[in-house]
C-alpha cells in the first residue's frame, strides 16, 4: 500500500477527495494490486470450427452453457466476398453472442498482403477493421506471418517490415478504438541470419501504444522458450494469452539448430495437443506472472481434439476455473 500511495503522490493523484473518486485513481490502484488477475475465461472459436460450420447457434449455446464468458473469433478474408461469419453478418453474429450471454473482445484476421514485403496493400485491413468494429471488439489480432512459400525463409528484414506494418495498422485501428495485436506460432522463435529471433524484432520495433501481443503458451513452450523471460524483458506487452497444453507424450522442442531450416510441414508432424491441465505446461507458475505480462484476457484453445470436442472444452474450462482464475 505504501508503494502504491508513493507512486500516486508522485503522479499527483492524491491531492483531493475528488481525484480519489476518479476512474483513473481506481485504475492506478488496480495496476499496483499484487492480487490483480484475470477473472473471465474465453474460448478461441477455431477450437470448434467444424461444429460451428454444422450448427452455429447450437455450438455457441453450448459454449455459453459450459461457463465461458467470451469468445475470440477467426475470420478468413476473401477479396470481394461478403462478410462471412458462418453465414451471418457481423451484426447478426454479434446479436447471437449477446443473446447467449457471450462477449467478444478479440478476433483473428488475415493480413497476408499487408504484411508481405513488396505488397503492403491495406484493403483487407480496412475491410476487416469494419467487421471488428461492428462486433464491438477491442483487439484486431494477426494470427500468423504471411502464409506462402516464403514462410520458412523469413529473414530479419521481413520481420522488421512486419513490425513497421503493424505500427501502421495500429495507427489506423486506433481511429476505431481497436488495438492491433500479434499472435505467435513457432516461426517467430527460429534463430535468424543475424542471430536474432523474429519475436524479439516484433516486440522491439512495434510501438507499445499501438501494438500488443497475444502469447500462445503452447507454441512458445514447444519452441523451448520461457514465457516468463519475455514477460520480464518486455513487461506489459502481452494483453492476451492462448491457454492450450502440450501432450506429455510429445514434448520435444521444434526450434533450434537444423529445425530452424526444416520445412513447416515436417515440423508440424511433431505436434500434438491435449486438454488444459493434462499436459506438460506448468500453467500455475506462468499465471503468477500475469501482472508483469499486462494480461487482460485469456482464451482456451486446442487446435486438434481427440475426444468429444464439448467434453474437451469443458475439461479445459474446469481446470482453468479451478486453478488459474
């Protein structure tokens, strides 16, 4: 309490009773609360992509019944095509979520052309920002580097270009009160020709005021990298986490040495997932660093599921609810 009060005095926030009652004061107090932690549990809808395609309303209803508070959307932009959220417009899909008691803070959007050197076309960015705005989302997240033949050959120059473009996107999205975000896989943790990792380039060269990061705990762990080290090196940069677990039978790292020049298709053969809390990741330890990370939202995700999908997301939800929030 003394440290928080000292900080607030220096910031000029303890002058009057009026100031004490302001939202700014409350936010500052919360920032310095050691017990501050995420309370809501979200689901990345990619987890249920097949079920959503077959029964959108029923699937969304089941997600809400399990107890999830919010969902993260994913959207595949196609130039000239109408908005397609499982056959619904952004307004219709937003209404469906609200009727189910669900919120959506974030969505994944495709920016291949915008992030590709030599292109930089912002058509998809502008079109998808309209969708995110219509959904009432706070974050517009790029889920992956530009997909294509060059994905396995990315250089430090490519990542620097991406960082510059993310800053530009962040400037544009800010006009709609949406913050740009970036979600990692494993490519970002390969050692580049200059000895750096792409993830560090993105973090160093993006403006924290414009770009945040969504750390995928599965991919960073499979890359043999410590999430905690990044929270310490780049505090308050990771507003969102994907919470998904590594199969205990398949924990070998997928970056480093020859793996950094191995084709993605070969690397992905060494991947298997499991329900949160049943794998190898020590989530309880990682979650002790959420304040340093700047965490605001978490999303359960599982790319491939071997059991009934709704049993899977229920098991993961129950572990997170009981142990992490």
